[in-house]
């Protein structure tokens, strides 16, 4: 830990490991926010072992009023096509890594404020400190990821930061029904019929969905997960195996779908601070109905674990809308670079 910036009131401290920060202190702010617990960040460190974390905490006198988590990322799964251009970009970023502020593994902002914080002042101090860190570590670009649009308007941003919109936001649903059966009953007629049809078709095909506290058959599962990524021309997520292997560190459930001994689908349902996120989806290309069988089971899990919000990824927006999901509004990135040439590129793209 070292103190990297201070004024008469506001001062910053940076830490390189989450275990160097007391859990009670960390959880003092953001305790009502999804995937912001000390334990979640501990899990992320074990998973993203190739990404160096930087935790910048802001204090007003002795009171913690804000924090931001950054990662030096050499292996970001970038949505760049065609593949040869993506490979070139990944080689560049292995040499000059990205410096990204985000909540790890959850698609959320890593910038958290207390209710008492002066947001402009905290943002100005942290963004300035982040630029200095990015310059010190020879980073190519600095991103504040998954930013709500209103945050982009704050005057605390340093002039180098430019807002950019991400084209495919995630989705979320706040759970208001007391249980899964009530949720299904509250859906429209077509959606209720769809649920019953999926249950019937899955049973006819012999699809059995099971829950596990640890990941079973990871090699077989990874083949299905990579198949889904390839089908959607998505870059393979480099941390998937570690997500599975460290499941014991977090509140999570490994879901599998089998026809007799054959694995035909899988997925992770991870929970923290009253929220659930689904990830690591794997599907056999030749077996229908597996996606929905897994999705409905994950929703049942959410209700059983008293989750108040479920978050899914991007895509299939019409389907998710009918199930009660809404498009998220955190599809902005604030971008800057410590390199003057790359900064001009950002200025032209913004």
C-alpha cells in the first residue's frame, strides 16, 4: 500500500492485493451493489491471475468515500473482427496492456462512491491517479468500463477522457415475485406456454438438468463453451477454466444438462450481494431446448437464494424482454491514453 495523492481533505491510497484491505472497510461502501463484496474481488484475483489489480481508495479525512478497481489486462477478449485483426491487437496489448476500471467478471463499473462523497472531486482525483498508473506501466489505453451515461457528464473527468458507446449492452431483471412459480404465473400467456413446452420437450428428449457445487467434467464443458463462443464469433474468454476451478470461493452453482451420459449443456450461476449473473454457457449444437432448460433452472435458483436481481449478457433481446428482462444503461466507456498518438486516435473516434 502507498499513498499516491492527497489534498487537505481528500487523499488516495492504492493497494495491489485485495487481502491487504480489511473486508469490513471494503464492504463499507457498495454493500448494496451487485458483485461488490470483498469476497467477490478475492475470487476474481484467483481467476484473473494474469491481470494485475490496482485498488485505489479515496478518503475524506479518515472516512472512505470512494474506490475504484483497475486491472492491467494483457488478454482482454476483444470483440474485433476479422480474426487476423483481433490477433494483431492482442499481440499489441500483450506488450502494452490495457488499464481497465471495472468490476471483474460481472460487466459492471469498478468505480464506487459513498452517499456522502463529492463525486466530481473523487472522480477527478482517481482519474488523474489512474492516468499516472497507466503511464507508469506503459499501458496503451485506459478505460473506465460499463459506465452509466449520466456519469459521463460529470465535470470531474480529466480532459483526455472521451465517452464511447458500446453497441450491445447487457440485460437485467429485478425479481419481485415471491417464488419461481409465482413468477411463471405472472408471465404472459405465450410465455407460460413456452415454459411448459420447454419442460415437455426436454423431458421427451431425456434432458436432465442438475445442480453442482463444483464444476464437473471441465474439459468436456469447455468444449461446449468454446463452441458457443465460436458460433457467435466471440473471442474466447481466457479465464473460463479458472472460473470453474475456483467456484468454491464464491456462492455459485454449476448447472449441467445431460442426455444419459452425454453432456449437452452447462452454465454457471454466480451470486453476490443479492444479485445473480449467468456465465460460461455451453451448448451442444445438435440438441434443441437446452438453453431454455438451463435458463429456467437458473431463474429457479435465483428465487430459492433470495436474489433480488438477475443479470444476463447481451443478445437475444426479444426473448429476454418477454421473460421480464430490461436492457442495461451502463453501455458507455470513458477512454484515454497516456500515449499522445493513441490519445489522438481516441479523440477522432469519440
